[in-house]
């Protein structure tokens, strides 16, 4: 995965709650394996530690600090999860 700018938009109904542009860093094979392991854990048991898995993915796929991640709304973190899994497995 190369550097990717991603726009995260959180809506409630038709109302936009927040919009953020974020950058996903290049992910090496080890990080890709960890991200996919987190994804498969989620698919096996979607409710167990979901938020923690999302945060772990963000840490693997970005250079954001804990403090920066902590400023995101939960919905933004969930959007990150979707974008990361889609981009990391995109065919080259």
C-alpha cells in the first residue's frame, strides 16, 4: 500500500457530523499480516474487542500517536477500520 489520503466522513442520517482527511502510511508485509489477522479475528467474532482492534489497525497503518487517535470520535475510528482493510488488500 502506498501513501493514501483518505477522507473520513461520519454521517447521522443526512447530516455530516465530521469530515477529516487522513494519511495512511505504506504498509510492509509484516504490518499487512497483522492487519489481516485483526480483520479475520473480527470476522470470526465481530463483537469481541472490536474497538481495540480498530485502534490497533490505525496504529499499524498510520503514524498517529495515542493522543491523536484519542481525539477521534468512535465513528471516525470505525471508518478508519473500513478504509484500512480495503486499502491494504487492494490489488496492485
